[in-house]
C-alpha cells in the first residue's frame, strides 16, 4: 500500500486523509452555496430592500428639512410685512388720541366728534389689516408646504 505523501507513517497518513476530507467538505459547502438559487435571490432582495429603505429615509429627511426651511422663510416674510402695518396702526391711533385730547380741550362738542372720527379710523385700520392678511398667508404657506411633504411621502411608499 502506497501513501500519497510518500511516508510510511500510518498516523501521518490518517492526518492527511482527515485534512483532505475537511478540504473536500469545505469545497462541497462552497459549491452548494453557489448553486442555491433561492438563498442567493433572498440575499439580493434583502440588499435591494435595504437600499430602498435608506433612499426613502433620506428623501423623507430632505423633504422635512426643506419644509421646515420654507415654513421659517414664510414666517419671517410674514412678520416683516406685518411690521409696517402695525406701525401705521400705532401712528394712526396716536394721532387720533392726540386729536381727541386737543378737541376735548377746546370744546365739549368737539370731543364727541373726535371720538366718532377715532372710531372711524379704528374701523379703517381694521379693514386695512383684513385687506392685507399677512398672518393668514403665513399659515396658508405652511399648510401648503406640509401638504407637499405629505404628498411626496405617499408617493415614495
């Protein structure tokens, strides 16, 4: 009986046989893994799903950041546009009060006339503020932004 390694030691031959069997077992396992189509398809599908989830998450975060940025911009613009209206209203109120004081000092009848003109000025200021509804525009802009974000999220699901 001849040995593959050329030695006549039976223990060495047994170890060589065990090593060859282990190598052969690893080779068979590798070939089995390559021929297992189901497992390879599952692995590819899992990888693809993970990639899609990551892209959807990034898109959602990007849309949320953009919506927040737009809401802040709209809010800032609304407050900037509201400042002149508030200042005009304060100036008009001050002017009416000054006129009322001056009228009250001159005659008692003029006081009632000035009070009614002050009420008319207040009504005029109120209508001008309703004509320029900056806070309503800010709220509408925010609502539109949130609607766009919601629509995009549904589209990516």
